[in-house]
C-alpha cells in the first residue's frame, strides 16, 4: 500500500517562489526503490511531467521549468520536494506527486498552485 500526500500549494504572484512537498507512506522496501515525480494539470489541458527523481537521485525536468524548479528528496526518501522559483502565470495548475515501482504508478490527490497578480 502506497499513499502520497501533497502539500504546499497556494496563491502567489508572478516571480515569487513556492515549495511543494509530497509525503510518501509505504514499506521501506518500496520507499527505497520507488522513483518519484511531479506532474501538473492546468485547466483544460492534459497532465504533464514537471520533474522526476530516481531512487538513486537522478533528476529530469520538463524544458519549461529547467533552471526554475528543483526536485529533491530527503535522505529517508519519504518526502519529495519541488522548489519552484520565478513562477509564471502559466505554472498555474494542480500539481500531483507520482511514485513508480515495477511499472505500477501511484498518485497523490494533488495540490493547487495559482500564480496571479
């Protein structure tokens, strides 16, 4: 059983920063091996990849967030973060945390990020 709970969303102005957190609950076996990622879905659009991090710490970013967003995880691998800087209005979306192991995807319920002046 894997549970992912996102937090940290909110309303910010363009240019500001926000940090999202995703708390993972699962066995140590799963936690230590699971790849994690952040995805987002804007109104009327499909869900898209934002950033991923493997169990060994290799990261990958969507082109439009490179240099602005940073994905990381704590040493216990129980929490994944998404530091978002220089936010733009087009970053407005529901942000979802995803865990993946052996081809199985686990999703959180999402947290809303609104970037607006």
